């Protein structure tokens, strides 16, 4: 089926094919009956038969067009939902990149020393990420996109809570004398989160392509090896 055919054209061809087939069959019966000296169709006068067939054709057309309209509306709704999901994935990706960058920087600092006032150092960035994710969440995005936002908010809160404990001299994290296991757990959670986001973006990109929607809606574009780059730094932290 060519790209230029839309639902209206398909419906027109469908109806034309049905009408053509019915008219052809009836005409053949009329001719056969006429040649046999019996100008009738199934025992009825041919003009009565044509009247009945016209009524049937009208009913078929009245049923077909609403169906085609419904299919068209569903397709439009699906495309709108996919477009919305593509824009949402951009926000999810950008905020995840911010969290991954904070995680890497925090890990680098903690490998050398406890550091001081780490909460103040990263709190503004984490609050900004939280505010943007909360804004998106209030729009009640359905499906995987909404679940990813909830999970990202949880990762963001985990980082904030960890930093607050670091700045509290009486916290278990401080007293233990070894904070690396805590941050390593957080980085593992971020890696898991990133893998889910990469998988989501790949699936979404495939759906956009199948529906003929421009891939430029997703930025950065989904390319082999590109989305995984943001996870490389986190994985290298755990390997070192």
C-alpha cells in the first residue's frame, strides 16, 4: 500500500469495490435472465431487485464511513500520544543525565575524603531536577513514561537523603567511617534506572518509525551506542 493513500481514499476504494462487485453480479443475472426470457432476479422483477440493492448499498456506506472515521480518530490519538511521549522522554533523559553527573562527581569526592557541606554543593541541582520532574508528574503521564518519572523522583530523593546524612555528624553514614558502600548502592540504582530509560527510548523510537513520525522529536536521537554513553561513567566508578 502506497504512502499516499489515506483512510478516506481506502474507504472510497473499498466501497467502490463492493458496489462494483454487486452491480456486476446483478447485471450478469439480469442479462442471463433476459436471454432466458425471464427478466427477473431471484424471482423478483429486476427493478425491484435494483431498488433493494440500492437500499443495501446505502446502509453499507452509512456503516462504513463512521467506522473509517473512528479508525482515523484512533490513529490521530495514537500519534498524539506518541509525540507527547517523545517529548517526555527528552525531559526524562536530560534529568537522568544530571543525576548521573551528580553521582559521578559525588563518588569522585568521597573516594578522596568525606568532603564538607556536600549537601549545599549539590542540593540546588537536585532540587532543580526534582522541580522539573514534579511538574511533569502533575500532568499525569500514563504508561511507562509516568512510571519512569516516579522512579527518577525516588532516585533523586535517595541522593538528597544521602547528602543530608553526610552533613549530619551523628548519622549512621558518618559514624560508620566508610561511605563508599552507600554511594555504590546509589550508583547501582542509577545504572538500573538508566538501562530502563535507554530501553524505553529504543522502544519509543521504533513506534515513532512505524507510525511515520519524525525522529527529530527525540533529542538526543536514539543511535546505537549513544544512549549507553551516559551510563559509561557510572559503570566505570563501580569498576575502579
